[in-house]
DNA sequence: ATTAATAGTTGTAAAGTGCAAATAACAATA
DNA sequence: TATTGTTATTTGCACTTTACAACTATTAAT
């Protein structure tokens, strides 16, 4: 299990770097990695509230508030006061935001294809299946989800 | 491949959070995640130079310089002028640094065991093997390693 | 009506970041 | 040897990110 920990740490670190470099490469440095994660998360959920997204990203709400403002300023996201509760802002991607996100995705997919190209198709299948298993396992374990106010991971 | 990208992004994000929370939980908030990565990397290599570590972590050398100073101040790492080239500082973990790192490792291993506990032993084997494959593939692809001055990932 | 809870925003201060420029040591060469 | 170029690390500076505390606006509970 020790070796798994090491293996994971390396992998996560490297993929983080890869993701970061994709971000500033493709859209003329206008989007940081944190911001790209925000965009992804907004797309993943339908039109989530600020809290919701901040929570999923393990980010303080106040920090998120500023980031959101930044993204809105860049015209990548928009907010709408929720009719059923006027305290909450529902977030959504603008067309430009959608495009930027797709651009980042393309870059990443491209790099991933480079990475996967050294695998046999059997290995590739195994790896893909494993990723699914891993994410499920993380979800089941309850790690990395909010629990009674204390943020994110396993507190 | 799209789905792989999404799967990976989620996974990397969550594991990053997990790692971060392990860092500030176990050793009384004295070590940030970036710093824990520095410690890991110093242990992984024998007694690397500053450049070496900064490079592997995709961190600007100047930023790294400050972080290293901080860690030295906390008594977690030490530096030694390399006899063969007095420009370079060789980094090493102090006893305390080693202990702190081991503590973080234990926390992470613990969480990982929780996560893996929902897998069958066959699945677990598959996943472990896949992680190895992935890291190899990343290394082979040349992504995430320095290339002519431009840092880290695939530039 | 009043009090409590919740979603979001700012003030402020600390930490992290990278670029440019400086220092120090080494390397190459005239 | 003196000079010029290169490399490893450090500092000055400006900018961003971050979180805690305190605030506003809205809803819920009594």
C-alpha cells in the first residue's frame, strides 16, 4: 500500500501539472487551473449554486466568490438569482465559457492520447476500467466529500 | 477518451484534496501540500539539488528557493554545499523532516485503505497494476518532464 | 415580530507565485 | 591570467490566491 501511495502521489502531481499547462497554453493564459476546474464543475452540475461548487472543489466560499467574480468579468460564466430563493446565485457557462472549456478539454484529450499511445489496447482497457473503479471507490469511501461543515477530505 | 479525461480530472482533484487535508491534519498545520511534495521528492531522489526538485515539481526556482528556506527554518530539511560544485546546494531531510513525512504517509495510506476497502481483491490488483502502467506511460510520453528550459508539461 | 439560520460579499492580512536583476561559482578561451 | 560566458541560487518587487472575521440580504422558525 505504501507503493500505491507513492505511485498515486506522483501520478496526481504530474497530471496536475499537465492540466495546468494545458490551461495556460490553449486559451492565452486567461484561465488558471482553479478556474478551469470551476468551469468543469459548473458544466458537470446543471446550474449549481456558489456553495455547491466551492464545496466540491474544496475551496473556501469567500475565495470562490472572488474567483467567480473574475470569471464573470471575463465573460466566461454568468449568474442568475434563483427565483425560489433569492439568496442563491445559480451559475452557468456563457457560450464563450463553454468554448474555452472545450478548448482545454481538447488539449487534455490530446495529451492523454499521447500518454495512452504507449499502452496496448488491452492495457488501455484495463486502465480505463480501473479509473472508473477508483472514482467509485473514492465516492463510496466518503473521503473527499463535505461532512458537517468541515470541508472536503476525511476530516 | 473524453470520458477518461473527465474521470481523470475528478480523480486528480479529489486525491489532491485528500493529500492536502492529510498534510494539515497530521502535523499540526505546519506543512503545506507543496511543502510535503518537496519533502517527498527529496526522499525519492538521494540528495538532489534545488533545481532538480523545483523542476520535477514544476515550480519556479525562485519560488522553490523560498519554500526551501521555510522548510529549513522549520528544521525539516538541511542543505549542504556540494563539494564538486560549490554553486549547488544538496538537499536532505532532517530526522524531524523524515518523521513528518512518514506521518503524512501514514495518514494517506490510511485513507487509501479506506478507499480501496470497497474493492474486491481482484479489482484492487487491477487498479494497482493500472497505476503502474499509467505512470510508466506518462514517463514514456515525455509529458511532464522538462524540455529545453520551458517548464514541466508538454510545452 | 423577533430571532435564528443561510448564501453571498467585502476588509484585511498572510502566503504563494514568477519575472527581472543580482551574486557567486564554475567553464572556456584568448 | 584576464575575460567572457554559463549555471545555481538568492533577493526585490508586484500580483494573485487564500482564508478568517465581519457584514448584508434573504429566508425559516417560533
